[in-house]
C-alpha cells in the first residue's frame, strides 16, 4: 500500500530553516528606479515580525535572491537574518552552501518564492510556499499558498503557519497578550 505524502503542516512541523526570496515575496515585486539609478523597495512590517517570531523559537531564517541590493542587506540586518545570498544566478548552489554552513538537512528546510527562478530550489526543500500572486507554474508546485500577495503579509502568513504546525503559535500569542 502506497504511503500518503505528508501534508503541508506535517512538512512545516519539521522546519529548522526557512528561506525567502525577496522581490514578489517580501515585496510586491515592483521595482522603483530614480533618474540616477537609485532604487527603493517597500517591506511589510507584519512580515518582519513573523520572521522575528520564527527566530524566537529557533527556526533560522535566510534570504536567497537574484538581485543585489543595499536595501535588502539593510532589511536583513534589521530583522537579524544573518544568512543573506544576493546576486545569485543559481539558487540551488546558494541553498547547498547554506545547508552546509548551517548543518541543516534539506528535509528540515523550507523556501518561499514566487517565480520560475525559485522552482529548482523549492524542489530541493521539504516545504515550498508561495504568495497568492505567485506565477501559476509556481502555485501548482508548492505545498502551501498564502492568501496574501507578496509584500502584503504573505511572509507573515507562512511564518504563522509554521508556528502553528510546530505548536508554538498559541504560546507566543499568550505571551503577547501578557499571559
């Protein structure tokens, strides 16, 4: 008899590391460029708090992104994300380096992405997630899809889902309520 594949919650319950793309995940995917070539990105504060909550229960966090940006480096520092890979052409190579550096196995790793450059790395992780507005080919291949769009709370949603799957959400909420 064939064994049933694990549910998204079962996959999330084993995570020790959650990795995120940036554009289209932490941001809405818009790229703003000024006349001098300077750029701006907008980040959602709820997403940032979700990342901090994951870290507070021992889930490490990382970013692997194809673009290079001082703005992303600053946001990663602000959130305490020490594993930052920018300007990455092959995200699977960066993931392999990350797993080697952390000593975490791929079956304890999750990834949230939104477009084709994320597909190969998602296939190597135990848990793959996407924002609601991810490319349809990505949505078809992930284990979990947020209701929110990238840059509008999708990261927070996946963080909450991981915390619930690991039975940590209620304790964090109780602490926030002062109890």
